[in-house]
């Protein structure tokens, strides 16, 4: 129940309300905060967080640029970020006396329209044999269309990012495998064009460099795509590609078939199933000789972050499978193995959490009895922000000289560290003296000179960076070559609230994590002696994490006078397997306890107004939001975006990938029906006592819209102020700019009505709220 677009244990019963803050000792660091004496914070140089999938699909726009301005070459990572944040724009604040106005009612140039018009999402970096760079752009103003672009700084038709589109305007490079997709395209043989899945018909297209097009998969007679394809690799010896195929001949989740399949490159529509019989497959990877195929597989009820197997299939000369060996995982070990890849000299690498953390391993043998070795053993996750949700993730890259580059998030600071590992096992780490605060999506240039990656920071836009690969620990700063936000749309830094990593006490004497954003606007200050409303954010997944790359959606709130707490509740990724497993059997308990504890912690520290605590979340975060409102008295308002209200309905009415996810998070259904009912907000509307806003997509296959509709009617019948908006054509997560704008403005208007302030801005109409003013 994660939402990737532009894309991370024990508690009290839900049968009773709890609002007490855990009363155990609190360590404090003397770090001043804007409007509080002290706050317990982690030592955090750049307040940066994990990148990976979350960084690749940022809220963005798609307006074609009419300017030929280019980013200056040679900007260092630090200097480039400074330039992004300090560039003179229409949003630069002029020096003036601050107007006194209540929190929440501040005027802000970061409007909902600005949020969607500021840039594009960038991801999926790839280099062809001629060292030409390609990437994927997400464009909400084109209905969420994803476009493959080639870096061409000398092309007169190039965008401000120096990119040119390489697929037709009517195509959208996106796959629906697992519904979340990922890895929808690869580069053609020898760099000849691109091969991609088109969203509308889910067929594979090969757009060649000469302009010709070869359609690789058969048409659909019913109009409803039978096959979906993703995560491909070329097999040039046999003139084919090998990929994950999902067969929806029978669309019932239990009957959808996932396989690894070969697809002919000659346009004959030829397809051959190579591997079948398991519930799921991912990451088919062919070794340089073409005689071994590594892949990941797992079965229900496991998810890829729970228990998977890395296998290697020996291929006969004709291309069919001979013998299959298990390399790592399986046999009930509870090991998550992900992201296999072969080095150029034929050594298999992979990421596994055998040690309790996702570390990088390599093996030289083909059976589990033969040795595997950990390249860098650290209490850190090297798998990226939210591994397993989308296909194609690989958080490391092979360098031309045999070394390996990888990166991880330092959970103590939130900053990325890039690690280069030599063949002899020695390694060097590089930080923000050379790199931006956030690093992910590594891609090595074939000439061996440069490493491309996605980067960003909490106070500057994300972009694509180019870094001269260092031979030793001595390095030079990286260079920004493409920024996700065009020059004239960058925000003056005086409006930007930087996230402060915090830890706070929660249930069972444990600690939870989050990022605190203080209200900030250079033109306004609040009346003396007042405190800001708080918006707590619960991320989706729930096995995922939040991030701290610049989010204009976050600054939309802080620039209006809201404080925000973005919570990495127990169960989030990035803090090791033990922290991730705290949610096992406890979804709706542990996560709810943590979002409540975080809000109460900030109240106790005198940083936010006790009577103005709101919470929102999308998907799984929407469930946490509804559960927090139903089973606790901490919050006074909430907004659920495509969130789960009925766990039993979700267990019986969702797609295959997540159809058994709740076995681990809640319990088996229907055996544990009582537990499902005890934790489902829809079954406890009699305990709700505060206003709720529900936002939903009409075509959501993951959390069907009927859940929001049933919840709305139930809440409305109890005279509780509530509102429901269903956006036509949207799926799980909003991709269209007009709907992203309306959702933000509706939520702001909702809180303005509930908390009693006037929302600034002509684009923020008053929301029609049922039962508003009624006695609850």
C-alpha cells in the first residue's frame, strides 16, 4: 500500500482509547529550535534522508521549456545546491517588516499550482555503450505521463534539462506489473534506441535510433491487456530479451500468473516462459557469458522485504533452463535477498539482510554451501529507501576498474554516504564535502570516468549529478547537469523549512524516529504567545520510509504557519530488520502509537498547539490516520488519502502483490477475523469524535474507492463533520496536476474550517463539509 510516483511491534489493544505519553526517561540534546527552548535532535550536518525510489518520483510538472538556458558546467555538489536554492526567482522574498498573523493563515507563494508546476520527476538513469545518458521524467501536467529522455546538451530542441524525448507523445513508459510497476524500459541492443512498456496497452515497443518501431508483444483482442512486462535484460546471443511477465488472463488475484519470460526481438511476438511455479519473480539478470540467469523469487504470504530466495538457473545453448541452484535465502531463513547483478567479470552480487541490515554481498560459487562474502559489513541498509515495492531497483553500480560504488543512509544523521569498494575489500566513504545530501540511482558511465546519480537536499531541488570517479580517497565535488526544477520556479531559501531529525519515546520503552519542520515564512510572524498547529504525516507502505529531499508539498504547509512532523514509525525501512519487524502482527497498533507519541512529544516540548493537532497519510498512511482518529483522542482533525478503512475488505479485494501482505501485518484471514475487525476504523465509527476528510481515486485497484465511500457514509450518519472527494481517472496516488492541486487546497480549507482560521489565497475555495457546525 505504498504510493510511488514521481516513485518505507508491541502495543495496547485497539479496544480502548489511549492518549498518555509514555513516561520514561528522555535524553536531550541542547539544540535550539525556532519557537521552543530545546528539542532532542540527532547530530545532522545536512538533515538529509534516504533517496532511492522516493527521490526518483517527486511531485513535478511537464511544461515544455521555451528557454535554451543551461545549467553552468562545473558546479560542485555544494555550490550547485546553493545555486538552486539562492537563484533569483519570482518567489524571492523582498526585505520587509513581518506582518503579524495567526498560524495557518499566512500567505504563501508556494501555492498548490506552484507545487505541480515547479519541475519534473527524474529517475531510472541508464548509459548506452557510447556513454550517452538516458533518464525517465514524470510529468503530472500530462496526466502523470512518464517519458524517456536522452541527454543532449547541444541539441537545439533540448529542454532546460538538456534532454530530448525519445518516445512518441502518445506513449507513456510505465508498466503495471505488481500494480506499482518499475523498470518499464531498457536501452536497445548496442544502444539502438529504447525498449519500453506503454501504459495504455502494456505492450513492449522498440523505438530504434533510426526512427523505426518494432512492436514486440501481441495485440489485445479484448481491450483489456492480458500481459504485463517489466524488469527486462537483453539476451543478445539469442536475439531476445528476458523479463518478468504477469498474465492476467484470469484477473482474479489468486489466478494471476507471474513468470520469467523470453520475448523475441524480431517482432514475431514470440514468447517463451523460462521459469514458472512461484508466486513472484523479480530481477532476472544474465551473466556476461549468457549461460547463467540469476533471479529473485518468493511465495505468498511473504513480501520481498520479508523472505525471498536468490537463485541461479543454468541455461542451455538454446536458451531453456537446465539446472537451478539456490544461492541465498529460502528454507524459512527469514532473509530478504534483493537486487542481484553480475559484475563485468562474472561475479554475482546481491543485497541481503542476513546480518539484520541490508548489506552488499558477492559469491563465487553457485550453491549455498559455497562461500559468499559481505563487501562492507555495517549497521546500515544498502538497499535504498523502500526496496521491493517497485521493480528494477539496484543501489550499487560496477565501476570500470573492478570496484563497486554503493550508498546508504546514515540513520543517525539522515545524510547519504557513498562508498567505493575495492577488489581487495578496502573501501572509502564520501560525504557532503563532495556530494549533495541525498544520493541514489547510481549509474556508471561506460568510459569509466564518471558516475551519474540522482541527488538533492532538504533545501534545494533534486537533479542529476555527474561525478569524476576518484581513484583514492581524494575526490572532487560533483557537478549538477540537470535540475528537476527550472530556474524561474526555484524557491527563495527564506521560505524553506529544513527538516530536523528527531527521536522521541514511544511504547514499551522504545524510540521512534521522525523529521520535524518548523513554520517558516519571511513575511509573517504569529501573535506573541501562540503556538502553531501541527500536521503529522504517516508515510505509506507501511514497509517504507519517509525522506527529506525538498518537497514543495511539505513547504506548502510550513510556509503557511503549520509545523509538520514526518514520522518513520516502527516498521519503517532504513533502521535495520529489527526496527522493520516491530510492525509484524502490529499494524494499526505500533504505527498508531508512534504517530500519537510524536505529536504528544512536541506538545510537551511546547512547540505546537495542543488543541490543533492534525494527521494525514496516503495508502497505508491513510489507514494509520483513520486508526489514530478512531482509537485515540490525540488528534483533532485528519485527512486520509486513498487509505484503508476496512482491513477485511482489503484482504479480499486487492491485487495479487499485496493480497497476503496483511498475513504478516495483522494475521491470517478469516482465521483472525476478530483481530481485523478490532483494528478496522470502519468498525469503530462510534468512537470517532473529530472531523475527517477523505480523498480517493476512482480507479484505485489497490485500495478500492468503496472503502472511502463506506467510511464517509458511516461518519456522516453520526453527525461528524466530514467530506469526501473522488477524483475521476486517478489510481493509487494522484498523478494529474489539477487533482494534486485540488487535494492540497481541499485539505488546507478543511483544516482552516476546523481550526478556525482564514486560509489565504484565492485558489483555496471553502470546502463543503457535511455536518459542519453539527453537535458531535
